[in-house]
C-alpha cells in the first residue's frame, strides 16, 4: 500500500472517527521507526484520555514510509490485519471452526489460524479423546511457536436419545409403510427393521399415536404398538437413519420431554478431559435451565479451573422459555440452529436468533450463531448468494442501537413459537 501525498493523509484523517481509551492505545504505545510519528501517553493525552486517532495516523504514515513497527501485543494474524487495513482491520466478529479429520494436521491448523480462526471447536460426539488430545496439543504448539492466539472449545454431547452406531451398515433406509422396532436391548451387527436406542428409558411415557422424528425430519414414524420397553413404529415419511441419528418424540405438535440430565456421565468425563487439557471454553448441549450451568461452573471452581468459560447452547423450546436466566448464569450463548430448528418452525429461526442476540447484547454476554453457516461451501469453493452470514454480522454490529430492548418483548415473541 502506498500513500501519494500529505493531502491524501489529511483526507483520511478527516474521515476517521476518534476513539478514546482510558489507558493506552489498546494497552501499548505505538512507535514508527524513522521518527515520523511517535504515539505515547505524553503526546496522546487529551483531557485525561488517549486519542487513538493518532495511532491510525501513525499506521498510515508508516505505510507511506514502508517502515511500520506496530508493537501492540496482538497475535500474528491481528498484526497482519492492522498492517494491511489499519484499525479498520480489527474484526469484532470472531470465527469458530469445527475441527474434523479433514483439517486436523498441523499444516491445516496453521492455515486455518493464518486465515482468521479464533476458536477451534472439538465436538465430543465424534472421535476418541486421544484424537482430541492430539488436536489440542497441536493448537497449543502453534500458539507457542508461531504466535497465534487460537482458543480451544469442547462441545459436550449432551443427554439426548440417538441411534446406536453399529458400524455396518453406515445408514439404514426406511420405506413408507414399513414397520420398525425401536429397542434399548443391546445387539451386535445389524438386525432387519430394528434400531437400538442409546438410552434405556427412551420409551417411558410414549403412547400409541405419538410421532417419532429422526434427525429433525430425515424420516418420520408413528408409534403403532408398545411391547415392554420396545416401540413398534410405522414409517410415514421415508428417509435414512444415519449413524447416531437423533430421536425425538412428538405429541399434538409438542415435543415429549424425557427429563434427561443436561450432562450425561460421558459428558462429565469429557469435562474432566477438558480440564486436564486446559481448554478455554466448554459448550453445554441441550441446556434447559440455569441450574445446570451453575452446577458446571461450581464444578470447575472446585477443580481450580474457573478460568474455563461455560457457553450454554440454546437448542430447545424449554431453553427459550428460560432464556433470560440461562443467559445470566452462563459466560456466553451459542444459538445451535440445527437442533433448534427441530423444535421451532424453520421460517421462525431467523427471528428467534435475532431476539436471542439482542438479549445477549443487552446483558453484555457474547453470542455465537452456529450450525450450517456457509454450508454451501461443503460442495462449492465460494458461498452461494443465499448465505446469511452478512446478516448475522450486521445484526451484531447494530446491537448498540437496541439498548432499550426489554426482555418482555422477547417473552411476547416466544409465545408465538411455544
């Protein structure tokens, strides 16, 4: 980047807003080698505050002279953004990337970090703890050796009813009119028209006529008979059973609640794993009340790991009903649009996530919009025009305009969905 003249600099500065900090410019003084401009506390104080506009001037002047020394204490990615775009390059919206087998090598992780990954998410539903440990240590190695600041998040599986993965076949197809048996009895391999659920009491409270939905609509069944703890179900909407497909039961258009704990025994073991590996965030799946969040935070405090932040995932109708208390108890919120879309009509998801975001901003809690962002890039190298990432970023940027937003407004809207 080259700046042609001093008049061009004056135009840039005239359009640049002035921001203030009570201490220093993002905690560090700014110096330009060559003596062009020196920004420190002595010459930047203005009525007891520091004008960051001078730092922007220093940045542009340094680019003009091709000699820039912005020692602001950022990681290498943030410094690169500062050098290229000045303070306009300070991204407020962070990027959370889910790490899987396709991008878990040290080289792939470094490329992700160089291109802006702020948080590496590890889904504890998949892979072994040894695999997750290897990824965490690779990320820490990059942070130490290459100067990155990538945080690590583990995402708990949560207490949900799902199909047990027997390995073969990898998927089962249900045809319309076929009758299937759903059981908690263990068996090896595969049985014709039989599916094993992971939870022994999965059929408690289920009645003939209830609807069974697979993975949010991949396939649908009607319960036609109960035999002990087994359910005989008739397929009403054909589709596939994928490995570990989620099972949900509905009655009269409402989800049947099973009273499962938020954290299963496996989840608590995963939490201990995260503590031992020094992760930065734990995302709790299927949070339905504030007490479960408080229990986990108390556990972390007892384990001398209170620095680990707890994010509550909003993905059920019950969590929407108790949203304000959950937001208050947690360190942040993740809007899990995939599972939330099972219980909330699809066309209402944008409105719900906007309301959740506003409440989080009002209560000064970070919020993550997750699931199926840039989903089209799984198949294509560039996102389609239908992607709504811009709307999510724009929504975040404009939250300061809604400081008078009241939680009662959210409660009124939720009456539409519940």
